[in-house]
């Protein structure tokens, strides 16, 4: 961890590409992409199952186009998409050693993610009350497994970024904590990437009769 | 002469970094605007029922792929050089993912 031979940029006071300035940072970066490759296949299996079971066993009135709350889904999409941008802005602030701005953008990212999650909880609760549950049909099982798994990723991302912020609140930006912030932001973008497929495949295609 | 040189370099560096920063900011904001635009088109087309049934799936998937490309290359910086291994891993991940989706789609009836 201590072997960083990359010199500090005289203006920012930290190395350029501070997230990859050490061997550990570089390894974390590559390994995290490897992990995301694995996550891709995991979500693929859930998507494949969902596509296969779409509307399967669902009663009249409980098919995807009967129940989906598209207004809410649209708002949730905008929240998550915007949180992906604020996460980029946080990383840009990190690279120029602007710790205040980085914290600010990360807190905004967390707030947007939390609003998204609240929307999803409300949505699931609403579906549950109209009779679309985990056990009401094969469609229900596949829907809650796929979308719920994504929601669990959002929750994990929120806890992860919160932990990093709290732990590094007064530490500034260093070659040790920069890779941690950086991979957490990659994770956050990946969550948004998965959501793009969820709103396209699950919700929008679900509305086409 | 030698006394002034570091000062000059520093100013130049600062200017260069500022230019880089605004270029990067512009690029990211443009990507974001494009993503919003693609999302609006996808939602609009479905909600206004502009799409014939057979075309909807393909259209939505294309919109999603363009948007994800922007996420990966702009937001996640896959456009940076030295990312060969990451590209290989992502390509493998996507290949396996497509195989899984196709297999499950065909297996379940």
C-alpha cells in the first residue's frame, strides 16, 4: 500500500489518477470490473427467467400491463439516472482533490438513491395490496426476484457509500481511500446500467400488449 | 531564467487542467442529456402507443443498448486507454449473459 511511486500533481497535491496510483489501487480497479462481469451473468440469469415467465400464471387483471405504475417507474428512472451523474461529478471532484465537493456530490447521490428505494418499496407494497405477490404466480416470483435483487443492490450501494463517507470524513483524499471511492462509484453506475434494462425489458415491454 | 521557469510551467499546467476539466464536464453533461433524451423517447413511444407490437421489443432494446454504451464509456470511463483487460472481461460477461438469456427464453414455455 505504501509503495506509491507516482508523484503528486503540484497543483492538486495528489497523483493524477489517484485511484490507480498504487498497485493495490490498480488491482482493485481490474478486480472490480471482473466482479461486475460476474454480476452481469447473475442478472442475465434473472432476466432470462423473467422473460421466460412474463405473465405466466398471472390472473386476468394482474398481468404486467394491468398493474405497472409507469408514472412512478419514470420518476424512479430519472432519480437513478441523475444519481449516476452526481456520482461522476463526485469522482471528478475527487481527482482534483476537492474533498468538500466530493462529499457534497456523494451525499446528493445517496439522497437520490434513497428516494429511488423509497419509490420501489411503495411500488412493491402497492402491487402486494392489489394481489400481485411473490407467490401469486410464476410471473410474480420472477418479477420480485429480478427487481428485488436490483433493489437490494441499491440498498447495498447506499450502505457502502455511507460507510466510506463516514470512515473517511476527516481523512481527505489519499491513494489509500481514492480506489475505494472509485470502485464504489463503478458499482453505482452498474446499478444504473441494470436499471436501464429493467425499465426497458420489464416495465416498458410489459406495457406492450 | 531558471527561477521563472517553474512558475510559468505551473500556470500553464493550471490552465491546461482547467481546460481538461471543462472538456470533461461538457462531455459528461452531454452524455447525461442524451441518456435523459433516450429515456424520454422510450417511455414516450410506449405510453403513447406509437409502436406496433412487433417493433416495440427491438426498438426498446436498441434504446437500452445505446444508453448503456454511454454509461460504460462516459460515466465508467471505459474509453480511457489501458483498459484492454476490462474490455475483454466485459465482452465475456456480455457473451455469457446473452447465452443465458437466450437459453432460458427457449427453455421455459
